[in-house]
C-alpha cells in the first residue's frame, strides 16, 4: 500500500516537473492572474474560487488532457537504482543489439559521405536559401539526381538483424528441440495469447458495433452509425482526451477523425506551435543536410509511386525536412532503445562542447519512412498541424517499429506475436509455408514496419490507426497481419514458393481487401 | 530517515546439484549466493536492492546469532519470492528489485522482509484506460502541487541545434 502511494507521488512529481515548463503552465498562471478581476473571485476563498473558475472556463479540462497525454507517452518512473539506459531498454542484450545496428547505420552513412564527397551538413549560401524558400510549396517539381544515393537500410535488412537476435542466457542448442521457436524470431519475449488479447481488445469483440462493419451486430448499420456519430460529436464537445480515446476504439466517423486524433494526441495548434513550425522551416532553408537527399529519395521511391499518396508529395517533403530539424524529438530517446547519432562541428573533432546530434532530431530515415506521414495528409491540410500530429504519432508509436526492444509494442514483440498467433491457430498453414521456405514473417514484416501504410486502402488504414490510438498499442498490427494469413489460408496452402505466396491475389495486393473482412476474420480469433 | 549503504561481500554463485556436476545431464536450477557483511558494527537492515539476472524465484535465509552460547541457526526470511512471473520469457529477468523492511513493529525478525516493489511496468497504463475519475482525482493532487510552486518561465525549447551558428559536419562519430 505504502509503496503504491509513494509510486503515485513519484508519478505526480514527474508530471508536475514536466508540465511546469510547458506553455500550458504559463497560460494557466496568466488566466489565474486575470481572473482576479472577476467579481466572483473572493479573497477569502481565493483558492477555491480560482479552481472553480478553471473548471467553468475549460482550463481544468486542458490540464487534465495534458496530464493524460503525459501518462500515455512517458513510462512510469522506474526503480531509483535503475540507470537511464534501463528505461530505454531493460534487457542488456537488446541494448547491445540496437547499439551494433546503429553502428552499421553510421558506417553506411559515413561511407556514403566519403564515396560521394559530400558533407553531412553545410550552411546553404544566400542564393540557394532564397531559391529553396521560393519553391517551398513545390519541392516535388525538383528532380535532383539522386541515383548515387541509396536508402541507408530497408525493412528486410532490419529483419535479418531481428532474426539473429539471441538471448545469451537461453539454451538454444543447434538442433531442433521443443524449445526452438519454429518461426524466425528466437527471443523468448512474453506476448499476449488469445484470451489476453480478447481481454485487452474487448471493444473489438463481435458483439460490439464497429464502424465500417456491416453485419457484426444485430443492430442495423445506419442506426449504429448515426448513434456513433452523435456520441462522437458529444465527445468532441467535451474536449476530453480520455473519452476520445475510448470512443475511437470502435472506429472514428470520417468527418470527426482529424479532430478526434488531435484531441487524443493533445495537439491544439496554438499560435506558438505555428511559430515553432516556421522556425523549423527556417532551419531547413539555412542548412543543407545529407539526410534531405535520403528523404527526397524515399518519397520518390514510395509515396510518389502510390496511387493514393502521390498528390501529397510536397507536403511530405515539408513535414519530413522540418522533422529532421526538430530537436524536441530528441526527448523521446529517454524511452527509446535507440540513441541519436553524434558528430562534431567541422574542425572540432573530439571537443565535447562542439558535439552535436545528427540529424538534429536524431532520427535517420530508412526506406519507407515517408509512409508514416502520407496517410495523415488525408486528415490535415494545414502543414503545421499535419507536422505536429506526425511528430506526436512518431514519438508515441512509430519509433517502436524500427528500434530493437522488448517493449510489447516494439517490432520484436510484434513479430513474435504474429508468429505465435499463426503457429497456434493455423498450425498447418504455418508448417506448410515454413516447409516451402516462405516463412510468413518474411512476407508480413514490411506490413508491420510501415504500420500497413501503403498496403491497405486509405480508409481502411485510418480505421486501423484508430485502434492504435484507441488502445495506445501497436499489437493490433500483428493481429491484423495474422488475420490476413487466415483470410488467405486456403490459397496459401496451395502455393509452393515464397514468390508465389507474395504474388498478386495472394498477399502482395492488400488494397483490394477491406478491413471489415479482416475484422471478421480476426473476429474469429476472439471466438477461441 | 537517512539511508546508508552498507558494504557487503557478494560471493560467487554455488550450484546445488545432486550427483556429479560433470557427468549429470541436467543443469542445476538452484544457485546459492553467499552475502556477508564485513563491517563489525551492528546495523539495522532496511532495504535490499539488486538487479536480477534470470532468477525466477528468490529465497533469503539469514544466519542468526542469538547468544554467544548457542550455535547460530539459519532462519528463512523469504521463500520463493517470484521475480519472473513467467520464467520462460523475459519479463522481470533483468529488473531492478528492492526488498523492504516491513513497517509493522509487531512482526518479529525472521519475517521482516515484506513484499518488494512490484516490477516496474511501463506497459501497465497502455493496457487499458485509467478510470477517468481516478485520473481526475490525480489531477487534483497535481494541481495542489503546482499551486505550491511559484511561477517559473516555460522551458519550451527554442530548438537550436547549431553551435554558435555553425552546423557544418563531415562525418558521424562512432563513440
């Protein structure tokens, strides 16, 4: 009991500490001062009156949302003896694996610099700055020669690293034993089984109405939809993050989605946020980074080739270039197993006061990175708002899809969850695919790394991301990946090679497939 | 209530094994770690802190000297305390753990070890939605704390990444 209380006070202290430096804090203070002019604020009951004022004026709700946001993003304070790296990742061998993976990325970037004789970063000459500023809104029309640039890594390179992960304390042996995992992932992480998933995702049960699913309940769909929209409007009127998060578990009506996501992520787009975005833009104009070319290349290779997303090309450049300059992203490395790369200002090698992070946000984009942004372009048209939403989505969710960690939403756990689900509930299919050398994870890995972006029709993808936000978890990605295999099981039992399994009509083209079909399938899972 | 770190000797692990260690097929599941306190002065033990490494269950036995005339005897303070809820997976395997002296004075010596800190679980909050009324009451507590703290300027970053206006970089550092 006592322990719980001291835990609570630790959490409170941590949140207070965080919020004290926030804009909200100074706004609240200003409001409190201003409220002294009001007739209903009496000196005798000053504290109570101001509290009441905050409640009525909606400021209390804003504070609640800020606290709720802190609770969802930051891990609870850990054991006082635990060093900071323990918060990044508790398992030492995972941290080491992430470290050596990062080293490989650094080497690859450095050799690109050396081969092409270009610096990592340089200040743009005035003329060039002006030119870039002029074409800010049409960067896509630019066709720089990027043939020499190559993505630092692609999901399949990352998968190889995950396959080779081993727990040094686990007796694996070379021969096949009952302990060996039949899938590709060999680390013994705890993943949820069906009863646990059922309990966690209770709102996805077949007896509960889902937006976009026609026949899941007895209630006529129009009735459910109308009622659901009505409740959604009420949730928005209340401006309560927690309520919005609960609501969105059943899917968001298209018209309300943008606002609901912003509410859950606690993004309000204040004037200072717009200013901050403008500042980032200035930073892009001033400095030319090598990662910019990687971003260009990635957008050209992925989103620009996508039937849904090519129209957003210019937005993608703006958001991604600004993102790379945003030092506020660095704070998420406190709970991310990855660490930002370091460099030294030219000519000051080894001098700590000239050490800087590179890129400024510490995130090196890989092949497909821009697909994290692309679907959001459908929801937000104001660049600064789009930017803020993406940044928040990244530091809450997406970073976990390309960092080696033991977190339940981390990519390693997702892979294992996917393999375990398939192996447990579709053993014949799993065995068959394994025998023909088409390990299912080799097919599904890229879906999960991109959170299905580019693999599902946009409306379906957004319904999926609703659930990610609603449950504050990425586990649904692994469940969906397994459900896709279940959905295609009959066809897949007939294929005889990996290439055939990936072929059209089987798995590669998911866009024709509707999430509601899949939800029906993974609804099957809930029946177990 | 200030805490002092008491120096102690932690000896290497000794495996408890039936039969010959070299020829036997199975590996021992029980390991013993002997901890001694070289400091002569008596002290009151308040807390034991350690980092786990793949121990699923922990027992603590203490060697008790009651008087100079009677031989010392071993007393079990903690038996099979679970450090890893599922020993076949990683949960709790490398966690930091604290065992505390129980607050209740009525409990006699051998039982002083009470339940330790529950394994920190950053994932706990992610698994469900906290009860809104509870969140709200926590907000109230937090509000009380903020009120006590005098105004300070916001710490919002201005987002500089250059050093004195310079961000000219050639290569990444490997250290």
